C-alpha cells in the first residue's frame, strides 16, 4: 500500500483545536488551524494593556510589552489540572502519535503523585512552559466572610470541616469514598470513551446507577452534608465548566478527586503562555496557523456511494470558505468552535437533517459570564489567594435565577483570580493584576448588556471594596475593562452568548452530547467543550485524543504511527 500525507483543517485555536492540531501532525496529517481572532487561544485569548500617552492602551496579544510595563490578562481559563495530559502533548513527534499507549500510565496514578511545590510540569513540558502548583486550590469565602481553604490535603480538609461543620465529618468520609469510586469508574475507566451509539452508553448505565452518579450533584452532596457551607464547597466546581450544580449529574463529583490527585497548576506568564507553547509545538511539527481567518461555511460534496444496502447519498466535508471568499480544500475538517454556531451557521441548510435546527436551538446552553479585568496599586498585603470563590447570600435560588428564570439577580457570586500573587511579572511594579468572573444568564434572557453592563460592573467592584476583600479598591484602581454575553456571542461566535457550550446536564452527556465524529457528514469532526466528554481544560484535551482516535480509524492510520514506533505517512485510500 503506497503511503502519502493527508490534509486537515481545524477551525479554532482554543485548547481543543491546538491539542488536536498537535496530534494530527504527529499522525502524519498536514494540518492548518484557522483562527478568527488576531491571536491564538479562543476563550483563552490574552488581553495586554500598557500605559502610553497618559492612558492605559490595549495592544495586540502577539505584541511584546517591551520596556513599557503593563498588565497581562488571561481572558478565559485559569485553572490547569492533570499536568500529564499536557506532558503527553509536548512529548509527541511526527510519526509518533502514541495513541495506543495507556491514557493513565502507572506513574501518574496513586495517592502521592501530586506535586505540591517547585515546578509541576514534566520534562518535555518544561522545555516550553513552566507550570507551578497552586495551594490552596481555592479559598472559598462564604457570605459571613468565613472561608474554607480547599487544598486536597486529607488532614487539613478534615480539620476545616471539624471547625466549620463538625456534624458533617462522618458524612465527608462517606462522600470521599463514593466520590473516589465515581472518579475511578467515570474518569479513569470511561473518561476516554466515545459514546458513538446507544449500546455503548447502555453498557455503562448500570454502573453509574449503582454509583448513584446520575442524580444531580447538589442532591448527591446533600446526602452526605447537612451544613449548607459544606454542600456548597463540594458542589460549586461545576460552575467553572458551565454546569449548574442543581442539574448536572453527580458523576461530576469526580472533580474532587481529579484535583485531589493531580492538583491545580498555573503557567508562569499566564494561561496564554501555555497557549503559545502549544502553538510553538504545533509549528515545530510542521503545522500552519492562520489568524484573522473566520470560517463562514463548510464546503460539502453530495456524492453517491455504494453500501451493503445499496446505493446511498453521501455528504462529505471537503474544506471551508473564509469570510473573504477564499476556499480551502482538505481531506477532513474539524470544528473547535461552538457546537450550535457550527451547525446553524457553517453547515448549509440543505446538508442538515430536517430537524437539526430545532434540535440545536432547543438544546439548553450553559450560562454566560461577566468578566472584569482590572489592575490596582498594591497597598499592604492582600488576605486573598491565587484562586478565590466568593459566594453570595443565596446559593440554590441564585442558581435558579441564572439557569432557570434567566434574570439578573441583585446578589451574585464570583470567582476572583489574582495571578500576580504567584507571578508578579503579569503586572507593573507596585500593582496587582486580577479578574473577577460572575455567572449570569446567557442571551436567551434578552437582557440588554449595553444598558446593564457598566452599572453591574461598578456594583461588583464596589462590593469587593466595601466588603474589604480588596480594601480601598476604587481608590487604588488604575485600569478596568470587561466582557459580557455579547462578547461571547459576537467575538467568540457562541450561540446565545453561552460561555461553555451545551449545558452539561444528564440529557446532554455521553451519547446525548454532540459526537466527536459527525453522524451525518463524513470526514467532519468536533473537538472541544461542545463535544464529548465536555468542558474544562482537561476535558477538551481528552476530547482531542478521542477525536484523533476516530480520525485514525477512519483514515487507516498505520499502527506503527499510533504506537509511536515508526514514522510512516498516512495510508492512501
């Protein structure tokens, strides 16, 4: 069989697109990543501002700050976990895809594998970017200003429960054991499973029922904890991947053990430094990335094919059309973009199933966000950590306002990120850089953010000042900007301005979540938060590996390449 290279196009340079691009290059595909923005990252885009001509001015992400000190803001993901997923990507080479090696080699499993100090990136990762462990993972503030330092340490965790909710100590022991069982089955054993048909899903349903992993996460937490504070501590994390604790399945209790096992990490230079490291690796493997290249349509051919049942019509992805009218051909196309936007805007109507539009439009989308980026002068020490969760006076009712009633409530909860506590280079001398993220309804709410945005932002910053999370913040503030649901809908092309893709409810999980291999268009694939297994930086890297395996199967990629034993090209048809 003669061998030759195949071509691939990946739409979007988020974590999913870059991870898959690296994998495709290692598999022998000539890959082009098309990014609509002027720099990589997608939701992980970076905003830079410098003080110039008497004011703070935003500069292009790829432009170095130079001699002018400025603020560097990660606009999206800031929580990095499962560092061996990253190490695996930086270890790939052309012809050495390593898709058949264990997903969880023995050296990354066990009770003592978490790196707690120094550098947490592996040997290959450290050639591109420096990862450092963050402790505690989060400081979780309750409305009465008491807090819980969530750090995965078994002794410290139990000490804090004993201080805040002694009645829940025995409940934590049961939760710990049951969450471990869900983690072992749901993440270690099933995490890389692509549920492409109903039988593949039905096989695992009995186990998930036995683990009680299909009830809602908040209901699951209430089985073990009677104290509202503990119920919140052990259910809030799904909000960081767009999930409502009141409706996501309890399989997400595995997050507790994902973090406990491998920790939370930070890339020096910000998450953008990790994005740029992935771009560098992708280019080293021969990949091409094009910016300012918005895809406006998927090019599809309608052909006749012979199947065992007779002659059938085949819809096959052949390339893409860009906003300037340029058409690019490829042997396969992958979208790392928003799932609903991909199907409603990029696929011509004649190639969609008759009920596709309705099915996509009715699918519940994750909430959206207000994210405020700000810089302020240092005046004494901050009683805050790198990652802070500040919970409001209401928990369940606020979640119902955001996800159900879709109203902008008077109260709010927020995630406050202050990376300059770990990496002072992200801010000018004498300053801190920060962002605070507030969940809000997506644009299905019809809220007018041009009218509501600025007053709401002012209210949040005033809260941080008056409640003395950052005392005298308004006096010390030197820069602020923000994004709202309109940014997600416009710049990031997310349907209804959602921030995380399809909402991760039970009815949109496993087989019912968008498939990584399109069921209706050949040689078209999805990757990232909108596809299986779901949102969050570890999951989108897992998604890339799952999609790569499907592509390898469809294109008969040599077993020697998959095993990483011999550099061969992709087999011809």
